[in-house]
C-alpha cells in the first residue's frame, strides 16, 4: 500500500518509519515545489506529483497549512483523508470556532475581529486580559498578541491596523486562567471505528510545547470519558478519518477546547514508546481502512522536545527506557530539532529519569524539564 503525505517534515518522516513494518510505503510532497521526496532523506523520488497521486491508496497531510490549490487537487482524487473541510478547520481559526460552537463543544469565549476598532468592544465583552490570534498560518505561538493591561489597548489597536484584518481576521479570546493544558489524541478509521489515547499533560514555554507527560497524572475516569466524548462528537460530526489532536484547557472538571490539529501531533509523540500502537501507525491504519491498534498506555511516559539546540550528549541513551528521535534539520532558534521519549514503571521513576536526562542536556534550552522532574518525584 502507498500513502502520500503533503509536507516533508518530521511528521511525514515518522509516518514513513511507522509504515515500513506494515508494508505501507509513505511518500512526501514538498509543498514548496510540488516535488515528491523520500520522507527521511528528502531526496526527490523518480515520480511526478500526478503519478504519485494516481498510484496512492490514500493522501494525507502532516500540517494544515497546505496551499489550497494542492488540497483541491488532492480532494478531486477522492483519496484525501482527513477531508478538505476538516483540514481547513484546522488551518483557519474562524472556521474552527464556528465548528466548535455549532457542535456545542465548550471552548474559550471569543470574538471575531475584522477591523482594529472592534478591539475596544472585545475588551467590553471579554475583559482586558485577551489573547489575539491571527486566524490563519499561526503555530508555536507565532501570529499571536496579548493584551494584559487596558492601557495598552491604543498601542495594540495601532499595531493591528498594520494587518489586513478584512482578509485575515483575528480570533480574540479571553485569557483563561486554566489549571493545566491537556490534549487528547484520537483516531477514526474509514469504517468509522474510533479509539482515543489516554490524555496527555502538556507543558508549554513561550507558546511552544516543551514536555508532555502521558497518561496525565490526576485524571479520573470521568475526565477521560469527557475528553473521549468530545472527540467522538467532533470526529463523527466531521466524518473525520485519521488522527485528530484536540488541545484542551482544564478548568476544574471542565474541559475547554483550545484548538484542533487535523493530523498527528507533537503531544502524541509519546505514543511511539508509551502506547501499544503509536499515533503514526494508527493514522496510517485509519487512512488505509485497516483495523485500529490498541491505544492503551504501557506505563507512565514523557516526551521532551529538543528545541533550537543540537549540542547534547547521545549518552542520554544510557537512561533505561529512553529513545531519541532526531529529525535531521539544520539548527534554528525555536526550531523543533528532535524529541526524547522516556518510559518508566511509575511516575516517581519517570521523575527520576527526567532528572537524569537533565544531566545530559544544556538546561537553558529545557526550561520545563527540571520542574516537571521535581513535580513527578
Ligand atoms: P500550536 O503550536 O499548538 O499550533 P498555536 O500557535 O496554534 O500553537 P495556541 O495553541 O492557540 O497557538 O496557543 C499557544 C499557547 O498559548 C497555548 O498552548 C496556551 O499555552 C496559550 N493560550 C492560547 N490561548 C489561550 C487562552 N485563551 N488563554 C490562556 N492561554 C492561552
Ligand atoms: Mg495551532
Ligand atoms: Mg496549540
């Protein structure tokens, strides 16, 4: 079987690695030049995009910001999974909010802003602690602005008048004082079968995911059930096929959906060694119409992102249950270079292993690691 992935980054690479044992060949499309490349070496394959689409059993995406012209072309084949509407929901926060509201899925209180003068109304309606998000092309906290003091409103309004809000509106959200950030990774296959993974707890730094712990601590059956139900409602409502990531804010026993990612997700990387079946394998199974794999966790695990740094000792592999996943990219500030998965028999042991990990890494690049190690211990 063959799956073509739009996007040639680390997610396509990890799908390729997961597909090999199943005999599923993964090819990647470099959307910058429409070429078909090997997902690991990134070298061009001896096939045109048209030929690759023709010979594929399924087409999918590794990121939601694929040019619409390519998505249209893919959709015409009838093989694009998830479908174009689901991908565009992930690519456009206005569509995303409309979908969540129409399905009555709880999310952060918000307004859509198409003119800078409307920001004053947002302050009246939502208060003076706001987060402004460009409706398109934002990720890792890029394309976001914060208002923390009403006195800064004129300055912010002025800054927003430099953008074309009529074309790319803002979603303005009330800044939530949530207890913590969780995510639910789930999968639905072509036949409509659904499985969800245990909730992961995600620690962010400067708008970027740094550490995930899964299964999240202090999750009772009811909270997991609530998250599962949100997933089922969304996936069935969208007639979704593939892995869908749901980012959540936990406020007491309420779960608010922050955003959706119509693809395999960074907060699901722990599944590579922490779950019976990885999110990458399950995504491929789903789009190929195969039975889904067990999503149970094997034990407590953590995923640590390596961000903007490449100088660390591979000796970290001496920690039992640790695995390095390196993406082979050139170093850039704030760029995700790779990640480390660690599994343990208990949360205390996981904390100890994260602490050990800290001895092999330049800690200025890993601000969340030490705190999390201490918390778990
Ligand atoms: P990603 O890389 O996950 O796609 P993104 O750039 O699309 O990120 P969001 O996930 O919307 O952006 O926001 C990034 C982070 O900012 C969140 O994980 C959360 O820590 C914080 N954040 C976002 N919205 C709110 C909110 N309404 N209230 C408080 N914090 C928020
Ligand atoms: Mg996002
Ligand atoms: Mg996010």
